[in-house]
C-alpha cells in the first residue's frame, strides 16, 4: 500500500527532495468516446504525456493510489461520469511521483477527500514450505538499459521455444503463449513485486509471510481467467494452482488486515481547465 500524499510530502521535505507533485498542464473534458484507452506515462514509450480516454472515477482512483478494487471504498452514489484526460508530465518523473500527480489532480479538480482505515478482508498468506522453493535467485548483470519500456524489451526463448524476458532487468511481462495460455515472465522481482502480482491476478489481498529477502527470476505458465466480469479467481483457480506448483510458494486462504483508502467525497464535475 502506498503511503498518503501528505506522508510523502513530509518525507520529501525532511529529506530535502524536490518532488514534482503536479502535472505541467492538465485538461479534463466530458468524454463522448465509445471506447476508452490509456497511453503514456512513466515506463511507457511516451513518458512525458498521459492520455486517458473515457476515464471513470474507479480506474482513476486505483491508478492514483496504486491499489486494487478491494483496497478502496467508494462513497455511496459515486458518479459514473466519464472524462477524457490529457496531462503533460514533468521530465524524469517516477511512477510514484506520477501517482501523486494524479492524486493531486483528483483533489484539486474534483474536490476529492480521503482517509485511511485498517480493515479485515478475506485474502491469502504467502509462505514457503521447507524444501519447496523453485524460484531462482535473479541474475545480477543488467543486460538492457533501465529506460527501455518493458513492452519493448527483446524476448528470448526458453528450452521449449517459448518466449521469456531476458535476465538482469527489473521487469515483469504477461506473454501470450502459442497454446492459448499465458506466461508471467518476471526478472529481478522482489517479494513485494510477487505479492502485488498475485493480489492483482486473484483479486484479493495477499500478505507476505515467507521471510524471503532476495530478488528472483521466474516464468509462470497458466490459463488466464476470461475478462468477462465474473468473480475473481479463488481456490482451485488455474493461476493459483500454477503459481504454487511452479514457484514452490504457498498461498493459504485467511482473513488479513490491510490498509484501505476510503473516499469521503468527490465532485461529479471538475473545475474548469
């Protein structure tokens, strides 16, 4: 869970950092588009420009705070308005800074007010049974420049001829395989990265109890749940079974306590550009 904007600003001030907390220019207009899309931002081919067509409050909140559906609580009757957003990002902005800019955009243009609560939700605890570990400690050499977007990294082939990411670069990519399955190819992934991946795929909170502190390389091949609005994967899901078998980590269904963002107020329409 990201800490709040106020906490980050206080930390930055204490450390003498000059964090860029606002977009250079931001335009928000009611959307008339039939289909939405997102382009640009840190880590993309166009890091200085962000475009979100048919943006709704739910996706904006999740993007701004780096959270999943279960990690925020919307106010009753939150508007379902859609907007086209275009914003110019200061040069060199990181993903965390970009999220803070989105938070400030929602605060300044939509009057958003939030607070944090600790809530207990059904989720998973991640552990590693003795002798079951199958992930490999990550290769150290950096084989690609860090500013190359993940989607543009050249893929390599494994011993079966299936594509995978090259070693030595902190990255994770979902790669379609020839038989209709998918592969999570991860390189130099921390346990926090792996927990976040599982939480997104399963749609439930995951708490790390493994005690592992290294970074890892892995390939996880699985059949992905169709994006048809059905319930998130649960026990017995293709991803859950594949993850446990191929990494050696165990995900046990349990009640877990997590930090939740509560949206107290948000306006239906933004202030003028």
